[in-house]
């Protein structure tokens, strides 16, 4: 959670939004500090885009309050908020330069200042060379980079980003992530919705997981990165004798051919295993974590917030064809992640991490 003393660029309190009789946001609270990069995970249909559209003023809340950059009058700070939508529509007959100049003119840019700003953003996103080519000839990745340029055109204080790498091939994804990392260095506050754990890992300071119309769990990404429950050490030169020595270190050591798996990993156990291997002149080739703590936290949180009736939000991240069943169950009737953590030691650790610390 963000400390009360930190200036909040996003300050949302008790936000409700329904489409007809489908409740999407049900008392959502969120604070994001200046310069922070916050990532929001949630199943398909959890309401992530709805939340962004509310922040942009495209939609009005049914109840609750949204303050951005210190004001609830969102129309006053429109130019200080950049937006990269999941799917941007382009007039394909424009060139990249024409497109950005067209948008700039709408935002009040003129003359040399406009040209300079457009050229600067084209350079940032690596499109200078192709700036005068028609957009019809651009790849999806290039179009997404152009989308980042348009979102940055007015040098916004706050950047709202919706699923930035959706539909891109691995190279396109890498380019966009690298680019957003550069953007992150420019001190904008970032709010990113995604389905991809590696984007949270690489782009965010803090992660929130959305379930049942609220942010059910928030954690610092650095704290989660520090939790590795299970690791595998790949080696060369393992012998039966070394295996025997390793097994005496504890029940969480599993030798499988030329690799050692440590379940219930701890720094002390890991050090003891490595020391034993090195003392026996076994070559250590690689040490790898066996699960992503962010993914684990996500899956466990979604599971923990299942409806008591057995209905639950689908894990759409893994199955795009499934649409979630949205709950209207009162939040107090939903099993809390904390309760679930009582039964799962790793989840308990994940849920406790950073609990008492404020950013
Ligand atoms: N204009 C609308 N009218 C009616 N229902 C809508 C509208 N927009 C969104 N919804 C519904 O609201 C719910 C939340 O949608 P939203 O797009 O905000 O979720 P999301 O978390 O962004 O999903 P995804 O990850 O699939 O992009 C979904 O059930 C969706 O079908």
C-alpha cells in the first residue's frame, strides 16, 4: 500500500461501476505515487479497461471518487494524462509524422514546438527512418511503437497503458517492453494493465491483482522477486556419493541425474547445497527458479476469491475463450486471500510480504 504521506498521482476511493445489471467495479480503492510504476493483473473481464476508461473520463462512476494529479476534475488535466489503448485505430493513409502532427494540433501544439516534439517522440520509439511512410505499410509492432509516441506526445505526468504487447510477436513484445522501460526512466507515473507476469516483473514497482471488482492484493514487485520457493541447480560431475551427502542436508533436496532440486528453498539450505557441490568439485552449470512468484500470487489470489457457490472468475489469461462470471456477492462473503494463505505456506508468505511496509 502507498503510505498516506506520499503524494498520490492516482487516488481512487470506493469506486463502483456497473453496465446494466453487471457489476464490474465494486468498491475499488487504489493509490499510486508520483514516479511509481503500478501494474494491474486480472482475469479477462475483471474490469481493468473499465477502470482506465473511468480515469480518462470516458465513463462516469456510479459511486466513489477518482482524483488524478491532485484533482477530481479530470477534464482539467486531460493533457497531462497519456493513454496507450489496447487497440489503437489508425487512418492508414497517414504517415507516422502526419499522424502525430494531426494529434498534436488537436492538443494545441503549433509551429516549431510541434515539429520538435513530434520528431523527438519519433526518435524515442525508433521510427524516424520510416516517419514518412504510410501507416498501411507498418507492422503491428511499429504501430504499437507509434501508439507509445502518441501517448507521450504531450509529455504527460501520468501514462495509462492497456495491454501494451497484446497480439505482438516475441520481437515486437521485446521492443515495446524495452521502450516502456526507457519511458519509465523519464519519471512519468505509469499505470499498466496486463496479463503477462514478465511485464510486471520488468516494468513495475508494485503489482495489484483485481478480483471481484476490487484490488484484492497489492505487493511490491521487488519483495515478490525475492521469494523463490523452489530452485533447480544443473550440474556436471554428480556422483552417488555427492547425492548421499546432499540428502543429509534435509528432506527438501531431490537429486535427479545431473540436477538438484531444492523444494522449500531457503538461503541457508541453498548455500549448504552449493558448498557441498563445490567442495566435491561438481561443476555448477545453472541455478534456476522453478516458479514465478507473481504468477503464483495471481493464481492463488484468483482462486481464493472464488465465489462460495463455486462460481468464479475464469483464469482468462490461460484461456481466452472463457469469459468470466462476474460476482455480485457481497465482498464480506468472499473467502479472503489471507484465509486461503492459512492453508498454503507459500501463499501465506506471499500475502505477508510487504504487508506492513508502505512505499
Ligand atoms: N460498454 C459496455 N457495455 C456493457 N458491458 C461492458 C462494456 N464494456 C465492458 N463491459 C463488460 O464489463 C466487464 C469488464 O470489462 P473490461 O473490458 O473492463 O475488462 P478487462 O479486465 O479489461 O478485460 P480484458 O482483460 O479481457 O481486456 C466485461 O464483462 C465486459 O464484457
